[in-house]
């Protein structure tokens, strides 16, 4: 049976949501081993097992949390040499990308980024990557020696616990982390304030683009979001212009979201953006430009003045809730 | 302070891209080629470092001969000299080949800082900077939305899902910058004129000593199929004549979210 490894990022011992998605995919492909690194990583074992890991490598050295990529790459390279997996799956996250990319150079292996699916094909692997805002699907097969490294986009797979899960075999590692070489070290972590639900978890998202005209107009989005219990997102144009911090960005370089309803306000619908939101169950777009590509995706599109309509919509929602 | 900035020439991102069904590569013919807008921020970040710390900025790119235009554009912004890696044998290189070619092209030269965009706007895999850092044995400071260089160290604000981390590495280091890090300057006419006379070294596979390790000979992957994704069904588009907000509210009510 093929050996499928999953790079299981954890925060204080809890696997990040994408890890559960990766495990769900991985267990459909072969025998799953998870690698969980950093302080309290051992606490993640139970959840990793529930989602299909049969074996978990655990190493709890704080260096995995405090130093970017290199300690994880060193350890993975050693483990891979010993364990000979066929496939190693990472989330397309900040750390996942750094680790997988460095590892591919270290091992001279194939690295396929931005993937939405991995399938078995002719005794090997076929990896699907959406391009051009998800309008085309490219299938790639690796040509280098195993393992193939794949970076899967968050929310590409729906996470589901395994039907029959057993407690995974745990191998706790204590080999020393090389601290001799120059590294990138995290000095401190800053969180930006956000109210309401997180973008990744929200069932309604109200998202704004350049068509809003000015940064202060995001206030009415906040107001609408508060009425709807929604999270607020933004397009890359708005983030690059400094109207909103990066943590709001939805799209290729930002977050991928799959809410029940996505309300795009003054967003033209560049492919950069749509790749991150086209998985929404329903899309509502309001834009003054009838040619805006967002209307090709929208289930309901309203051509008109976004300010006027949003202010009316806030009133409309308020009065209906009042009933 | 010697700064190297890696740039890529890409098809104009404002023109919808398409793939050639035969070669399964991006169609580049008939589409203007431009310096990747993401890389303009890398050039700007490099120029700001040398303006503060002194030193020079070298611009490096790999691509067909016309990628020279992207280098000239970065030189017009203020870069001092360029390196263009170009060779028919490097066509269709994957990320690892590209990283190897860049590492080979700068062998023997010393740079304190290597700055790249986080990812190209056309390919978006974002693998080259980390691969380059690995090949050179350097730390990587990735996803920087702020960069400071002092006392032989680089310090960045690194983007995270809910804020940023302050991360530091000793020089030399590789840094990737996000679009939000700065406003890239627009080349002045004087800069454009001066750029024409700046030195750009051209190197090919022979010069790099990479036979079999880069380009077609070293592809780690092969595209076997391209097909359109299932399109969303077209919805209803209405023009707002005063009822737009009500229509949206009705729709939200139908979805049972209000």
C-alpha cells in the first residue's frame, strides 16, 4: 500500500483545519502517516488518528515553532530517507509552502503547488491544479523520483472523520535540532483585531473591492456584516491599496472561503479573487459595471450604485429581522 | 550592501490568460509581456534598502530574450545592473530548474540580500524563493509586509492568517515581499534613458554548468491534461431601479440566512 505522509501543522497541539482536509484526502490514497512538530504536538495525535492517520511522528522541540522552515525540512528529509513515502502532502499555507519548497530543492523531487485534488493514475499520481481563477483544471504527473510533494489549497477537500479509526502508532522523536546554521527566527507574534466570525468559518461573507471608492466606505460593510452575522472580506486591490489588512484578503494570494452566501460589493471579479471564493454555495454581486466578470459567477447580480444599495439593504435586513 | 532582486516577465495579467491545448503552456504570443507587478514591489524594496544602507542592486531574470525588457524596466526604476539567464534549453523550466539556474548564475558573487516577490502572478506556485534559499543554504524571510535591515540582520513583519509575526535572520538572507510592503516607484524618463546604458550580462546553459540539471532535461513534472472546470450556472442579473436591495434581501431570505 502506498505510503502517504501528511505534514500536520499544529497550533498549541491542535491541528489546523487544513490538516483534517489533507488527512481526509490522504486516507483515500493509501496508508497515512502524519508528522506533527512543535510544542504540545503530541496532543494532536488523537484527532490525527480520528481523521485517518495510522502512524504519527511527533517531535516537540520549540524550534519547530520558533524557526521558519529549516528545522522541519531537516527532520522531514531524514524521516523520508528512512520511511520512503510515495507522497507527502502539505497545506498551501505560509509555513507549508516554505517547508515543501525547501524540501523539494533538498531532495530534487517534484513539487506541485496550488493543488485541489490528488488521484491515483497508472501506478503513480495525477495532481489537479486549478488555473486562471479556477476556470481551467490542469492535471500534472510527477516525473522525478519519489516522494512527490503536493501543496493542497485549503478548503479544496471537505474534512470528514474516518469511518473506522484506530489509535495511531506514535513515534516520539527527540533527535537534536541543528542550531548551528543561520536561521529565520520568530521574535514575536502580533494579532490584528477582528470582530465577528472568522472568514474561514463564516457562513455569510460580505466582501468589498475597489468599487467601494474609498476605505471609509468599508464601514457600511461592517454594519451590514453585523446585521447578518457575517465576516468581512476584501479583494487584493483593496488590500494592496492599504484600505484593509492582508488578513481580510480573499483569493489566490489570500484566503480560500466556502460560505453559504458570498456577497461581493464593488468587486470586479478578477481571477486572482474568484479562485478564492467560487466555491461559495451562493454568490450575490453588486457592481455598477454590467461587464464586470463577477456577474458571470453570480447567482444574483445587481447592476447599480453599490453605496445606495448597501445602505438600503442594511435597512431592509433590519426591518425584516424586526418582524 | 549588495542586493539581488529576482524578477519575472509575465504575460500582461490584465489580459485573460489561456493555455495552448497542444503544448499545454501559457500562450504568450499576442499578449504584451510585462514585469510582474508583484516583482515591482521587490525591486522597490531592494532600492529602498540601498538608498538607506548604501550599495548596489542587481536585477536577475530568467526567460526568453525579450525578458530583457523586464530587466530594463527594473533598471529604469533604479537598479544598477542586470543578469539575464536565457537559453532555448531552459524553455519550460519548472520552479526547481529556475532556482538552480539563478543559484548557478550568481555563483561566486556575494549578495547580502536576495529579494523576490512571494509568487509570480502567472504561475503562483511561489516555490522558487524557498528553493533558491535552500540551494544557497540561506535563511528565508517569507511573506514580508515590512522589511528593515540593520546591523547585519534583516527583520520582517511576516504575514499570518490573523496578523503578522516579527521574524529576524542574519544576512545574507532571502526575502519575499508581498504587494502591501510598499508603493513601487514609476520609472522617470531620466531613469529610462539611463537604463539603456546599464550593463546586463547574458548567460546561457553552457555558462551555468547545469547540463542535465535544468530545463527540459530535468523536468520533475509533466502536464498531461487541461480541461475546463465545471462552470457555475449563470444566475439572474437585474438592473437596480430602486428595488435592488429588496431583491437581495428576498434572496437572502430564500436561502434562510435572514
